[in-house]
């Protein structure tokens, strides 16, 4: 799901080119509905992540993984505070220069 129409079309082209089956749609976290997911990848800015993490958790299967990427290292503490409140456990943190990604898991 992306709010940018070009990004949605580009993702569809890349998925097709790489023979990967994905449902790619234009929308926001509110578009997730009630379907459950094993994995959610979010590459968004800090403020949107902090706002949307509860929506992601609500549709994430127990034991499911949330991968957050494209984060500035100085935003990680604020994001982790929300993740902890949502009972997500940090499994791995990767940092390259000022950029970070977090792999989190929903409680079972």
C-alpha cells in the first residue's frame, strides 16, 4: 500500500519483472482492513510510522514480523517506544551511517 500512485505502479512493474506475486494498492494504513498478515514492510517517515504502527499490529498475525526501514538513527528511540507499547519485540537492528532498519515481532 502506498499513497503515491507512481510508487504503486512502479512496485507492480518490479514485482512482475521479478516474478513475485504481490497485492499492491493505492491507499493508507486504514486500507489494510481486517485481513491478517505474516509480514508487513513499512518504509515511511517517523511521524507516519508512529501513527500507523497500531494499525499494522492490529492486522499482524501473532508471531508476525514488522520490518521498518528508511529510519534516521535519531528516530529509533521514539519509534521503539510505540513498538514496545504495542507488544512488539525487537529482533534485529541494522544501521548504515545515519539510516536504520528494525525487525520486530508481534507477541505470540
